[in-house]
C-alpha cells in the first residue's frame, strides 16, 4: 500500500509556458546586468539554486550567500508578475487524480518533490489553485542536489506522519530523468509522465517503474496500489 505520493511541479502538475525561465532572465538582467543569462542552460528536473550557481559560474559572479540572496529576493516578484501575464495550464489528469486520491485513500499523503524553492513552488501552484492540495514538500532551498532532496523529503514526511516511511511506501511522479533518478535514490517507485516535453520513449529509456502519456492514463487506485497496475506501460508492480 502506497502511503505517500511525491509530485514534481513543472511539466508534471503545471506548465507555465516559459514564465519561470523568463523570471530567471529578468532577475539576472535587472539585478546582475546579464542579458540572456540562461541561454543554453538546462532547467528541466534541476533545483533552482543549482541553475543559479551555473549562471553565476558562466558569468564570473561569485556564488556567495549575498548573491544568492539577491537573486532569490527578487525572483518571486518577477515570477508572480510574469505568471499573471502568461497563459499556463494544469497538466492533463492532475486535478482528477488529486481529487480521486483524496476520495479513495484518505490515508495517502500528497507532497511535493521539486527543484523550485518553496516560495517559487507556492507562487506557481497558488496561481493554479493547486497549492492547498499538498500537505508537505521538499524544495530546492532544502537541498541543492536533487537526489539528496528525495532523501530529505522522505525524512520530512516520516517525521510529519509520525511513521518510519520507506521507499516502497512512496511513488514519485515526474516528467524527467531527474525525477526517475530521485525515486531510485530512495528506492521508491517512479511514475514518469510525458507532459513536460520528454516523450514516453525518452522517459522509458531511464527505466521508470511506469511511464504514461499523461495522468489521465492512470487511476488513483492504481497509483495507490489498490488496483493492479498491469495496464501501465512497462509496469513491474
Ligand atoms: Mg519537471
């Protein structure tokens, strides 16, 4: 029986159509005088602090606490502003799945496992009225390394639930190879969704437990282990 579902944010729960990346650009331009700072930088599946560190390194800016502080003080304002002007969306199947998990498995907790900072994740998910659906989370400002973040999430969830959670109690839902690795780092199962840009085939090449085109292709019962999941692509559960 699954006890905890951990969801990635970008490309898994929502798509911001570039508002997140644009917010990075604006902060680097306005605060550090760097134009087009994130050109060629990969965002998918990474923690925000690790992206900022890479840009600092590329442009010879000291990766000091003060500079990280400058970046992350301004970033939420730009993110909020740009989100309000963008047409993003909730990924297919997300809302139904969250609603249904609450109905059929009230003991299953839903949390976030994301490279966004906590405030960044909150701004994005509040924009789509999704923030309240999640009871806990591990975020990019908890740890810069995504796999360490997974261990952090498991520990935090165990404390919060007053239980000794193990990897087998957890399913990590995400849209990139990083999410699949993350699940593996804590011996959890992974459900890869092709709603963030990676194809099913690309995701499958990283051997997730399951891979689906979108979250409409899986039921809450299957994810929570209440029904056989043999209909999943490549299911081994
Ligand atoms: Mg993602």
